[in-house]
């Protein structure tokens, strides 16, 4: 049994440590700054934390509402899954599916008919997770840059 809670405070139990586990290359201050920015724009961002029966944080989903073009979609706005993370010992127990359903409902309430996401081309576990959650791959992209 899991409880899903909408994050409405930067001090939401579990939000920061779950973000740090998902994006370990960012500093704690960078995470805190991003949390604060998302909280300032509740019409654009939504964040959910899942708690187990013992009230321990076990999963996180962060999403945004995008009005610009989102690769692989045909509509606007699109709810975009910015990140999803479930602690290893709780994976394959339906936590991610419950989080995704909360994100999807938030998007539907804002007129979205599509949800999009992305991951690195070499992140096979993430690709498999997306497929298991009902996402379909739409395209692969390689980005380039050139110094000027």
C-alpha cells in the first residue's frame, strides 16, 4: 500500500533525497533552487512523492506542462515527465505506475491528451521502465554542437 502526496513545500519529506538519488550530479543547492523555482510556478510544475505503509518516501515523479513543441507529440499543451524515481527495494511493486497515474490526471485536468518523456539513448533500464508504464518510443535524437 502506497500513499501519493503532492509536494507543496520545499521541506516535503523525501523530495530532496529522492531528487538527489535521481540526479546525483547536481549539488544540494542546485536541487533546492530547482525545488523553489517549481514551487513558484504551480501552474507549470507538479511533483509527487510516494510513501510506503511506514510513511517512508519511496518514489518521486516530477512533471511540467509544456506549450512549446515536444518531440514525438501532436498536441499542445503536453504534460512532460521530467523525472521518475523509485527506491531500488520498492521497484516492480506498482509505485511508478501510481505516480504516473497522478501525473496523468494532473495533465488531463489541464487539457492534455498526451504525456511525453525522454531518457538517454544508452539508459536501457529507463527505456524499459517507460515502456512498462505505457509510453511508446517516438524517435531517437543525437545532438551536436560546434564551438564558435
